C-alpha cells in the first residue's frame, strides 16, 4: 500500500519516495518482497502515482523473479479499499502479504515466520506491544490477556477500555488470497473515519470460523512507519546504528558508530578501520586492513588490502566501479571518478582527480593533477599541476604514459598522445605529439630569460 498522502512530510515528493539509507522507503519494501521470492508484487499507488511508479526499480538478485505491477487507488478510501484495488491481480491459490510502503525496515525473516503462521489457511497478523499505543489499531482478544484474537479496533473507534490495550496491529498481515478476496467484498465504511478498513477482515475471519493468529514481535524498528521528517531521521539513525553495530561485531573498528552512514552495501574484510563522518554508497568493498580517514565519501568501489584512504577523499565509481590496489595511498582531498583503476602501491595525493584511467603498480600523482582517459605505466611519477587534455570539445582521447616516465610539474599532455617508456617531460611542457622512449622532452610555448635581470635598488 503506497497510495496515502503523507501530509506531515510537508514535501512535494510523495512520501514513499523519501530516502532512508539511500533508497526510497517503498524500494526497501519491494526489496524485502524480493527476498521472500514473492510470485507477484503489486504496488497500490494513488498520491503521486506517476512519480512513484517511475521511481521504483525492479530489485536484482535471485528472489526477484516477479514483475512489478501497479494498481491505482483513486480516491483513497482506506486501507481496505486500497487492497480491494489489488484483488484482481492476486492469484487465488496464493498467500497475500500486505505491507505498507512507508514501513521500510521489516525483515524478511520476520515475514517468513508470519507466512508460516498463516500456513495457507489462517489469517496471521504481525503485532507489537507499545507502552504508548495511541493512534494504532488495538488487538482485541477473547477475555483479554492471551485469548484468541477477536478483532482489530481502530483507535478512533475504540472504547476507553480498548484504548488501554497495548498490543497493536503493525499494518502487516499474511492471508490466503481466496479468503481475503471474499472478505474484501464484504467491507463497509460504517466507522468513525468513514473509511474501508482492511482491519475489519479480522471480525469476518472470526465469524467464518477461520483461525486468527498473531505473531508478536518486540523490535519496534521493524514496524516503524515514517510520517514526518523527524521520524525519517530517527529511523535513519536507528538503521545506521544497527548497521554499525553489525559491522563492529564482525570486527570492523569504527571511531564513532554515531557518525557513520551506509547508503547501500558495505562489505569489510578483517581489521578495517573507519574514522568519523564517512559515508558509503552503492556497493563498496574494503579489503583486509584498509583504513579510511575522516570525512570520506566512498561510492561503488573496491579497495584492496592495506590501502589507506586519507581524510576528505571523494570516490564514486558510479556504473564503472573504482578499484584501488593493495597498499595504495589516496588523499587527503583526492577525487576518484568512474573507471579509475589504481594498481598496487599507487599514490594519489591532494587535489588529484582521476577518471577512466588505469595507473599501474607504483605510479604516483601526489599533488594538483588531472588524469583522464589514460593508461599510466608502472612507477610513473606525475608532477604537480599537470593534466591530460583529453577532450577536444567533441571527442575524448586517450593518453598513454609508459612505464618509468617522469612528467614534470605544470605539463599539459594533449591527447591522443603517448609518452615513451622511461622518458621525461620537462616542467611546463605542452605535449602534442608522441615522444620517443628514454628522451627528455621540453616543449614550452615561450622561454623568457631572466638571467640579466637585477632587482632595482631602492632610491634614497
Ligand atoms: C493502519 C491500520 C491500523 C494499524 C496501523 C499501523 C487500518 C484501517 N488501520 O492505520 O490498525 O495499527 O495501520 O501503522 O488499516 N493507504 C493507502 N490507501 C488508503 C489509506 C492508506 O494506500 O486509502 C496506505 C498508506 O499509504 C500507508 C498504509 O496504507 O502506507 C497505512 O495507512 P495509514 O493511514 O498510515 O494507516 P492507518 O489507517 O492510520
Ligand atoms: Ca489513516
């Protein structure tokens, strides 16, 4: 269900598209369905339907064998009405799991237990006890206590005595499709909110003699919804803290778990150290003993064993993951862009940008440089202030710097161009043609000799 408006977000963006840990809320829910190997995933849209439908991605991975289907709910007349719209898309022999698009952190294992509790012939509700259950649908049981579930009563329809019940409905149920469809057809809106309540199916199950089972969990994070920016931020922190704890339990040393963000997947080998304020996005792998300095943003990258990323480094491989070789040193203030591939022991220093380039073992660019669309050989030393001019305004061209070349400071290598192995390019050169191996090339636009110049003396 993702048709609701979410006015408390005070945002033009549909509520379910707000991001938690780098993904839309609804995307988390769809990904969870994929983990369950759902046969179909039917998303009920309404408010912002076009945007929501355009934004969702079909999850990758083994479980994601379904197509995403959308049904529209217009106008929004309640959760029961929402699910009614989806009924034609639900195969009669299936079990339906109802999820809310704004409840992002339900774990697949929890839902597996719920589905097992449904067993193909019962109505299974995911419930939780809250000290402050205000606003939620209450689980009414026979004789109170642990008796059989009789009904869910919405807060606005509940009596004082019912409002004292702490066990609430999470908004998540598992139910055989055939039974669900029959009950949906009988819903009415005779209640305090004039809505078609999905929760009324509980009474119908009881009347039809279908067992209603509650799977009660203690983990509030799994059923927490997002209704406001404050709740979004709280859930984000809770999620990040949980991710941080899991990594620390695995042996990763985080300087401060409260200043650590993963917006995607982070895999760490042993003895990894991460200083404060780092953000990891997309898929990132850190090898054995990797150290990440403070304030780094690292996205879509594989960093091999023993590499050190110094503070304030920005790495983003986008669709072409960045590779950092074993023992490489990067930063501070370095920028590695898509297709940057650094070999072992490569050194990339401050204010150096690398894009779509391979640097072989031991190559160094320590200060103020740009290397784009290039192949750089082993042990090359690339001087401060030097750049590859790879773009002629229309096309991009390749620069090849063979092994053991020294590029002086403040050089421009105008691609396409090859610097022969072992050669040296003198400081301030603009290279427009290939150079032979082993030679010194000086190609300066203008030489100004200052050898006769003396500082004038001050008049007395
Ligand atoms: C619902 C439950 C309540 C439960 C609570 C848990 C009903 C009647 N009540 O409350 O028992 O404790 O969830 O959070 O089901 N939606 C639609 N179309 C609609 C209305 C809602 O798609 O017409 C979607 C919303 O976008 C949201 C979800 O359904 O994703 C739940 O809606 P919300 O209004 O938050 O739930 P309540 O009705 O307050
Ligand atoms: Ca509501």
